[in-house]
C-alpha cells in the first residue's frame, strides 16, 4: 500500500544535510543553481533526468521556469504547492507577457514546463489538485523563419580564412559546413564525437532533442572540410593527454569541447564578417530545410533530416520565394498560358 503523502514543505536551505547528498548535488548541477527552487522541484528535476531521460538543456530550462514561478509566488507570500491556484499560474503567465515582453512561443514553452511540473506533483500526491490543468496555451502565430539565400550562405561558410581568422579558421569552416550540410542545431554541433562522422558513408550520427538519434547524410564539401580539419588541426588541439577533449569532433583552443555558447558567438562573428545581419545558428538550420524544400525535396525526408517528431513542425518550411510562386502561376495557370500566347502574337511584327 502506498504511503500517505506528507504535507508539501519548501526545500531545505543548501547548507542542510539533505542538500549535500549526491542526488541533490547532481540535480542542482543539472539545474545550474544550488539555490532551492520550490516545493518538490529538486525531486521533479531528478525524475526528468533519471526516469524521463530528458536532455540537459531541457532540465535547465525547466529549472529556470520553475525558479521564476516560485519567485513570483514568494512575492505573494505563497510557499506551499497546495496553496497555488489556477489564478496564480494565470497571473504569472500574464506577467511574463506584460512586464517581460515574452513572445507567445516563449510563454508557451514556459507554460509547458509548469504543466509538466504540476502534473507530476499531482501524480505523486504532493498536491490535491493540478492548478495548471485547464490553462490553455497562448496562440502562436506561424511566422516564416528567417533564411539566407544560397549566395548569402556561400559568403557565410567562406568567411573563415587563414589571413584574418587565425589558426582556428579551419575548425570554424568545418563547423559552418557541417551545420549547413546537415541542418544541425547549435547543441548538436558541440556534442558531435569523432566516431559520429562517417567519411565513407558521408553521414553524421546526431543526438537531438529527447536523446533521439538520427543519421543525416552530408555533402562532399562538408566531408572534405571535415577530413582536412581532422588531419591538419584537430591533433594539435587534442594535445592534452588528460582526456579533456571527450572524443568530441570540434574542440576549442584549450582542447575542450566546443560549447553551445561558443557556436553562437562564432556564427555571429562570421555573419558580421560576411556583411549579414540577424543571423544565428538556427538560421543555418532554417536555410538548410528551406533550400531543400524549394529544390523539390519531399517534406517527409526533410522531417527525418531535421529530427522533427511531428511533420506539422516541418511544414513551416513549405514557404517558397516569390519568384518561384510566380513561375508556377505562369507555367500552370490556363489563363496565364492564353495571355502569354496572345502577348507573343501581338509582339510579332505584322507580315508584309
């Protein structure tokens, strides 16, 4: 028989014995903070990491969202999870929109974290009622993602050069080529290991969101630049015998794996060198998918390349440029065909 749930109490301070246990330290490290997050949050994050197998980035995002929630509730004198009502959660979501100016997509992700947390609390009988169960997600406008043209992408990947970028230019060229060739996320670039690159098959083994693995083929330019980087530069970066490289493909100057933040900084740097604005790592992923769809690739194939669980996520790339739309109308619309024929006939000089 299951034991009766005890009344939920705020987590103890970090200085207590409970907070110094290996489990608590591991969860705090994954959350990115040693400060108490709120009732049941440490156990919830441990559940996400151990039982649900969520990615580290997801757990860190959950921890930030729940920290924001409990800071908001603490300002209103609420310390018990049982005292949280739907009105409190709704007020918190409204504050994110009004005072912080969050976009609907960010608010929707924030609310998703709260819903999972309270659902788990209710399932574990830590609360009698789930206060977030009936809250609807905000409406998300479907916006066309920002992409680069083929010419702009060429400028970006060719921006690293030995004259202006120092000794690491070869690594950066390899990174950009792989990101565009396979539609990689910033987090996937940093976690790539040497064995994940198969130069014979010309493919990458990627570990995406939810620890889902997928195999993505890459083109000849990315293969050649990766081979050159592995031959000419990586042995020099992996010169330390202490295993700090963790067998990762892309390394920093200190021989450690290239972090996600460094990937962002490098993309921004080379975008500025190429004269491009508002470019971030996901722009390369958007451009990869858009160029495939515009070129005639099957949407299901693009879904597999990107690792999307739902094809509805991939459908945002079905937009095409205006020139392509105009060409389709001119080529296939029957009225357009008649009009072009008449225009051609009138343009011919009258026979003498």
